[in-house]
C-alpha cells in the first residue's frame, strides 16, 4: 500500500472519531431530556387546563407530536427528521412573571395572550435532542439556565436511554418529590387534581348554579348565530363552496369576524376568490391546503397572504391529484386497503408534507414485490404517519403505519392483524350507530336545543353519558345547547359543557 493510501485511511479513521465525538457531545439521554423539559411540562401539561378543554386537547396532541419527533431523533441511523409545527398553550407559572422580549427566539413564534396562558406556535427543524430541548424552552420563553449542567453531563460517556416509548411517553405526568413544590413555591398538580375531585359537584347542583347564566348568554348570542348562518350560506352560494368549517370551537363572534373578513376580500379581489369554487374552507392556524384537499385559511394571516394562497390553488390542486394517485397505487399494491386522512385537533398536516410521506412510502413498496392478494385487504383502512416507529392497529380498526416501515415486515403485520382489524371496525360501526340513536333520543326527550361531544370523547363514554342523562331527566337542561366534554364549563355563547362521567 502506498504512503498516500495509508494517509487517506488514517484521515478517514480520524474523521470518524472526530464526528463520533461531536455527535456524542450533542447527545442527551432520555433521563436528561426529561429533566431538562420539566419547566416546559409544568407550563403546558393538559391536567392544568381543566377549565379549558379545547386548549387541553391542543396541548395533548402537540405533546404527542413532540414525543414522536424526539423519538425519531433517537433512532440509530436517522439523518434528518421532517420539520414539525407545534402549538402549545403555556401557563404563566408565576403570578408576576415577566417574559423579557430579548429572550424570545427569532423566526416564526406567535404569542397571543389569553387569560392565564399564552398561545405559542413554533416549527422544530433540529437534528439532535439537545438542540430540540433548547428550542422548545426558548420558544416558550422558559429559562435555560439549568441546561448548563446537562450540557456538561452529555459530554461524558454513558449509555443512551430511549427518549420515549409505549411505556414511557414524554407527554404523561412526571412525579416530583413533594419537597420540590415546597422549595419552588409551585403548585402540586396531583394535590390540585385531588382537591378538584373532592369538590366536583353533582350535575343537578351544577345546573342549578349555572343554568341561568348559560341561558342568558345563549339568548344574547342568538342574533350573532343568525348572522353566522346568513354569512356562511351567502359565501357558499356565491363561490360554490362545498362547506365552511372551523378546526377549533371558536366563539360565534370570532367566526362571524372571519367570514366578514373573507367577504370583504371577495369584494376587493373577486378574481382571486373564484379559485375557491368547489372547495371546502377550513379556518385554522395556518394557510395552505390540508391532506384532504381542503383550503386552510390561517386566522392570524392578513388578506395579502390569503390572496397569494387563492392564486396558488391551481398548483395545490395538481398536488392533491398526485396524492390521490399515490393512494390508489399504494392501495393496489397492499391488497385494496384504503389510505385515509384523519383530521387532527392539533397542527394540521399540509398537503406538501402529506404528499412527501406518500411518495416515500410508495417508493419503498416498489422496491419489494409483496405477495398480497389483490382484494385481501379490501374494506380495511390505514393512515400514514411520519412520527411513528412501528406499525400498530388503532382501537377504531384502522392501521397506523410509519412511512419508513419495512415492506416485508408490513406485509406480515397486515396479514396477521386483518381479522382483528375487521372485528374492531365492525364494533366501531355498531358503537357509532348506537351513539347516534341514543343521542337523538336524548335530544328529543330532554328538549335540548343541541347535543354534541368533543372529539376526545369516545363512543364508549358518550353512550352511557346520554343514557344517564335520560334517567336523570333534569328540567333545567330544557332549551340548552349541551356539549359532552371532560369538565364543567359555561362557554362565552352559552353552550354548556358537562363531563361525560358527571356525578348524579
């Protein structure tokens, strides 16, 4: 071997050692990451949003996405992770806490002050756990002083623990020693939850206390509700829209303002709005097109951004057609299984990301010839996810498949779980029909103006709740708009939220 070859070999070995050393310096163990994110968990944990069920849902969903992002970073051989947009409602953990402007991160961080908490949106594009933890803390305007010790400890060799998994997810409660709360002055979440359970009223007592307030707010909102119906019908007819929806349960006044804003834009720039024909509009946190092909209008965006979106709709439609073609090809290869999109309460998956995931999965399937009968999976459904590491079967009967799943492993999983999936889908359909029947009966028997549920309330929770309401037959509920949730609350427009497991 020549001297030049020996030198090149030596340099390659040295570079590998240097690269490994640098990567090791940027690594955090699972335990270190959990410790580092404690202030963050304390500020966003869903258990603290009992009186704000929708914000609780958003935090729960975003924490799961953060968990998947961190889990993917820990996978061996992972070079990059898809950018992930997250939205959190962050509690003010100190009564007189002041958030300095100079510690807010640059870029796309949105802060909207609400009562007792703030809305924070940011996009993760980091490549290691340490940087991710730092970005999360900075984006939420939380202190990073405690990270100094963790940075030093991450440089010392030690076995890396998994960041999260089925038995140890990031987003579930962290139990701290009671001395921590005594020393810091923070409130103990377990103690607060126990107190809340002890003082939780019965349904009849809570109705007697809040029925008048709910009815007063509901009557005051009637003109705004009529205006909302008029605006929605007018816009749908004018631009031949399929539907107008909202991702969150904003108040009636807020929804009216959004429709009035769209109406004004249509008068200022009628040509751009013509591209909306045949589409469904969803008011949400970001503008674009979602995986189902619906047009998303970001409620924080200005008319100029909406106009740019309308002008780009022909390109978005082409992208949507490409996603539909990819779904058909995937279905054909996988025995007729249907690729579906499930609307999420948290950050919506843009169609660009969805198309990229479909394309990645389709390319992997083409690399292997699978031995699935053309109609063996007909009638079954699956979703593709970028933040999952292994395939699973959802309790509702659809498969949850990672975009990077090995085709041969996927085939074995689908074939072995097909019968169970059909049983779960059958059970789901039975529960859905039963829920619709008991909900209609409840609506008529109790003379309610409306009866609905939050997306997080399952069929197995809604059905017994409605049956118990029929047994209770409280006259105080007559004429009210009731939403089954997880907590008691009177909304700003008079809607009455009751927990599905209310006490009699």
